[in-house]
C-alpha cells in the first residue's frame, strides 16, 4: 500500500473532502429520521433444493438457457396451478417444458404488502447453467 506522504496532494484532497462533508449547510435537504420499513416484497422461492430437472440430452451437450415463467401465488404462497405461463422462452423447448413441469414442486413465501401476505402475479426466472458449458446460451 502506498503511504499518504508520497501523495500529499491526494491526502489534502481527501482531508478537504472529509471536512466539507462533515459541515452543516443551510441549503442541504435532510430526509426525515426514520428507519427503512420492509413490507412490500414479492414472493420468494423457499425450496431447499432447486426443483427443476435439467433435461439430460441438453445437459450432456452443455446447453444452457434462461426461461421466464409468469406465476400467480395466493396469500399462503401456493402456486395457482392454472396460472403458470411461459413469459419468455429459452429457445429450447426441452428447457421450457422442464421449467413448466417443475412448477407444482415450487414453494414460495407469499408476497407482502404493508407487511401482510397477499396474492400476487410475478415473473420467475429459471436459469439452466451447466458447470462446464462455457456459455452456450441462445
């Protein structure tokens, strides 16, 4: 690490900046003192293991992709079976099907609005990544 004495101009600049930032200014707008409140959150997948099976034929070839599903969960975090839709294809029908087939195994914490559980429709990305692929995505 370089010592501050080797760069006196930089040290002076840092000191001046620190002093300027610590001074109060009548023109500075202050935000109200309150802690950030959480309470508006989307559903969160809580499966301990990924519930999606990688299609063996694509895995063996190192093919990767991203599927985006449109899902609806109720206020208990249960996925509505008839609400699952493909929002964005990976370009590989086998990956798209694998993602849709896994939906009944998805487990979610429900969405929150003002801290209370609510039903919500949202987009859920599913990434198929091969450990040795080198990025063969469409």
